[in-house]
């Protein structure tokens, strides 16, 4: 993995609150912001932040833009998803 991914970026992570989740591969609790580096079962979610059409606008801290619409980077991507 060339980018620093977190457990929350993985398809196998099932969040149950804002900070923690369960790894469906290892069946263990994980912190959502923990590094996924070295995880052998990591499978990246199709989220807006991993789409070619997503861009961060200056002056916005937690939202980006996709085709003139404001979106959160962690939303599950739409049918027009184009991986980076």
C-alpha cells in the first residue's frame, strides 16, 4: 500500500461507534483510525475520497466536491466511482 490507509478505509471493518469497530477478518476490536499498514486482509472501500472526481475545495475542512455537489470524503461512492 503506497498511501497510509486506516482500518476505517477497509471493507472488512464494521464500525460500531465513532472510534471503534470490529475487523471481520480477525474478529477483533480495532480503532478506526489505526494504521492498516501490514494488514494482510485489507480491502479498500470505494469511498468518495478515493475517486478521481473528488476534490477538496479551499476553505472547507471536512467536505469536498464531486460534480458541483458537496460530499463527505468517507461516503460510500456512487455508481460513477472512478478509482485513483
